[in-house]
């Protein structure tokens, strides 16, 4: 059974956007340490390979889960692509505020009225902005299209870097793009790491199907809407979405690991992976705890661990499949508890975890929440991620309206 199945439908509708935003913050954590160890240019290449080797897999998974996969694989339309973006950790709602226009099945546009990633990177200077908005986005947008239609091309109308005056006036939209599907376009090809990631346990994991009899929407087969209303989905659908979003994170981290391994010693690889995990685990836990109003005690800490993507979906983690993939949980254990400790310490810095070996667990260990006499300091890895505006970003209530071709 899913680790999210006992949450209420209302809480799940709150949690899913939080999980999507946490997935975006993986790079706010990991790429900082890549820059420190390897430099900006290598960081950019890692980011390209990371997203290109993960997003086509998880985009197809979500299409199948929510019933909007193209009838003929690889022949999706613009609406298929846009629906995928709305359920992608690369484009969490509102933080990456995509606005869509559909002209016909083969032609569309989107703009970002707010780009949280730009807000994070812009203070670092125009070289970093160009790296993200040009060097990384160009190949990764086309890589994402592989999941829906390899003949789709995403091309800029305008994009940053913004001038000093544009920044002062906060020129919006931050960027705008066309999406055109044309049989004359060359077919986008997946990078070699994509095929490797497609063989992972995460890519092939079967999750419980959505119950069509459950109250609420069981799929997204209807019209494209401008703002996805998660409260409209059934409890069963939201559980499946939450589990799929966690798998998106694991697939992205696996691609990140593959890209790093080509460039690092084993010691560097382990260090950067642990730094990435501590940073995103802490800030993700902070947002989840705040959104769901978890108690700041041992009971709340146990609940937070049970809900955290580090340990979800249960079908992946509890079965030992995550260990086989070398996923986040494989970094944890009695010899290294930092990423588990930081999760509970966002509730109270006096809290901690003790990890003991056991034959009863597929991971070979189990955790116990304990209280210490002295508060733990905030890890530097968490402080790095808190640089992101995603740390305190607040979702707002919006009316969901269907988008019709214009």
C-alpha cells in the first residue's frame, strides 16, 4: 500500500504541489556542489544529461497513469506536452508559472509569468542565467518532447538574461516559447544515459492503478486547464500522482548520479550525492511539515519521515528495489544518518534519529526518533538550498479554467 494512502483527499491536494516543488529544489541543492567541485561549465553539462535521461521516462509514466497518453506512442499533440509539464518536477505549479496557448493540435505557445528558477539564478549573474535559459533549456526541452512526440520543437520567442532596466521593472513574462509539431522536423533522439535509466527499477515499477469508482476525477483525459486543480482529483488519483512524483525525483537523482560518475572519483561522487540529499531533504521536509501542520514532536517526526520522498513510494523503497537502483535510501544507514536526521530536525533541532541494523527490513536497518539534550546546528547543505526562493514560496488558490484553441 502507498505511504500516502492514509492521508485525506484534502491533505493530498496540498501535498502534491509541495512534492513537485521539492523535485525542482533537487537542483538548487545538487548543482551548488557541482559548481564547487567541477565548475560552472561542467555543472551545466551535468544538468543537461540529468534532465534528458529522466524526464522522458517519468513523463510517459504520468501519461499512462492519468490516461492522457497518445493513442499511438510518440504521436502526442501540443495538449499532451502541456499536460505533462503541469505534472513535472521541472515545472512545479505557480513557482514556474506556465501559461499556455493552444492554436491547434500541432501549434502552441507557453510563457512563464513567474520563473522561480530565474529568481534563484539571476543574482548569480548573466553567465549563470544564460547557462540555464539557453545552454540547458534548449536541449532539455527537446529531450522532454521525446516522451510525447519526437517531431515537436520548443523554440524561444524571448528569454533572459534581462537587462538591468528589465530586472528593475521585473519584466514579465520572464520568457515565452513556441511549440510546433511538424513531420519535416528531425526526430529528437534520446541520449545514451536515457536508455540506461529506462532499465532502472524506478522506470519499470508498477504502482497500484487508480480506482475509477473513487469520488472525483480519476484521470486527466479531458480538456487542458490553465491551472491544474488538484482538489478535483479523487483520493486514489492523488495517491498515485504523489507516488509518481516521488519516482520522478528518484529517476532524476539516478540520472544525476550517472552524469556525475563520468566526471568524479568515487569519493567525490559519494560526497556530492550526500550533500545534495541533505540539502533537498531538509528543505523539502520543512515545506511538507509546514503545509500539513505536523506536530513538532516525536510523533510529528515519525509522520514526516513516513511521508518524505526519501522513503517513498513504499513499493519502491520497502521492497528493496530502491537499494538496487542506488537511490537516495542506499546512501543512508547506521554509518550515515545525516539525511534522516535533518528531516526530523526541521520540526525541532533537539530531535534526532538512531539507526540500528535489523534482518527484518529490506534496507537492513530501521530508525528510531529520539530527543537530544542539545539542539543540532542547521547543516550548511540546508542553508545552501534556503538561498532558493522556493523555500518560502506560497501557493495561492486559483480558479481552474479549460484552455480552448485560439
